[in-house]
C-alpha cells in the first residue's frame, strides 16, 4: 500500500494583532480589521477539515506578543477543539513574539494539540491506523530571542518511520530585512535527510528550495501596508515519490498598494471620479495604500492645501458601504520633479547642494535615539536598506517640492 500523509503548514497567526495606524477607519470597518486574524484562523480550520488532512503544523508566533490575551487563547482553543472533532492533530511551537516565559496565564488546549515544550529540539510521532507514519521535530522559544544555529540539533531518530518533518521558526543567516533568530543556511538543511522543512518567522510566502521542500508559508493575515496581497498556508502531501504543495489563501482582509496616474485631472473635483473609476470590486475587503501620481505640480499644491484629504474622505464614503468594502487608509503623492536628480546634483544652486547632501547623509543619527529607547525598541523592527532609502526619498521630495512650489 502506498504510504502518504497530508497536512497543513501555517505560521505567524499573530492573533489579536493591534493593527496600528488604522484607528481612523470607520467603526464598522475597524471592528472587522481587529477581527481579521481570528477570521483567518477560522478559514485555516475550515481548510484543514475540508481537505481531511492528517494534522496541522503551526510554526511559531501564534499570538502577537508574549502577554497573550485571554480572548485570543480561548478562540484558539475552540479552533483546536473543532479539529479534534475530526481527529486532526495539531503540532505547534512558540516563536519570538509569543515565547513561553512571557505568558504567565497559559490556557490548556485539547488532547489533539502537541506543543514543543522548550528550546531543545524534540519530536512527536504521528500514527495512523496503528502505524507510525511521521516524526515531527521542533522547538519553542523560551525567551524572546534564540541566536543559536538550531539546524545542527535536528537529527532523524528512526529510519523505520516513513516521513520526517522539521519545524523551525527562524531566518536565513544572511537576512538583512528582519531580526535574525535561529539562523540557518540552506546547505545545512540540505545535508539533513528530512522530507520537509516547515518554517516560520518571515511573513512573505516563499519556497526556498524544492527538494526537499524548505518553505515559508508567510502569515495568514496581512497586518500593515508592507504585507500585501494574498496571505495563507500550504496544503502539503508527502508520499514515496515526493511532495505536492498547494497554497490556500486565508486572509479576511487584503492590504493592497495601488498607484493611480491623475495627470489628466486639471481640477480638484475630477480626482474623486478618476479614483473611483480605477478601483475594482474584489473577493475580499481591501485596505488600500494609494499613491497618486502626476507630472503636474498642481497635485502637490492640492496636497499642501489639504484638499486631497477631502477627496479621499468622499471616495471612502462611497467604497466602504459595499459588502467587500475598500478603504483608503493611506494616501501619498508622487509628482515628477521639474529637475532630474542628475541635473539637480550637478547644479550650484541650493537644490543641487540639497540633493548632494541627501546622497551622503545617513538617517541613523536621526533615528538612533528612537531605536535605543527602552520601551520603543520592543515594538520596532530594524529598518531595511530599502526602508531607509524610502524615508530619504520622501524627505527629499517634500523639501524640493516646497522649494519649487512658488
């Protein structure tokens, strides 16, 4: 008989996430936003039941922080109890956001839930029909950070068991965009004889390697403007011939970045109609990060006069009333400079000096105090090179447009 297992691989649920920066949304929209991580969890459970999987893997950061709210823990317990009704096991580990020692009031989960208890790599055995079918390996964060290279601790314990799955909440050693926890290199994983590496921590979905599969499913619900498009989990089938992976969208609300060219709008009242014409109906409620683009300086003038804010408010009144609503939570303008960066940098005028200054200056001296603040640094991620460049470019555009406004 052909040996086969089927499971869901999910990570980074971040239940009860606060969704900072969206407080200006209408009350009904904000309630849906706050509920979205729980809705995505419900979709995850539905997917596992519908596909009749053997078990579910959740690789760290089930909660948004170590002080897990009672609401989040009870909702998760009820979700696991639904899986128990269908005899679906859950194997979970805690990550850097929900590390074990931070939760002083843990909730007991149902008997189908198996939790990796500490930072030592251990294993659980999944049995089906009285046969040992899979060995599942992993560890949980006891404290906020794990800096050791944990891959070295993963070793297959029994060759007699058909399938071996490793769960690891961490990041590639060379990663520059996130804090590096439990660092690993792909070659080190490849030397281990595992059938599947189930990763967590990075919120962007990515298959790092096909054979054996080394996979980030991403988080199940976007929580800010950088976490755009579809979010979800993988349905994985392992058999003697290899693996089959299918991505399942789970998000309740989708973050989306949208650029709209409004160069043709000569009057401010034309903006509303033009923006509404660009927006299309979708299968999910959407939170939109909109950039209005133009080759006319009048767009910047409208922004300075706060008239664009009024237009966006009118647009939002029209689009939040749909069942699959949209809401523009952030708007920025992009006006093509009358002077190119190259021309500006060569000039002897003040704008030339300003442009050359931006090329040389680092923002670290301006952000150093914030990132060293004892309370603030708990909630701030290190800025990536791309984010630093974005901040510098926005500041430069703002200054130059103000200088050219007259």
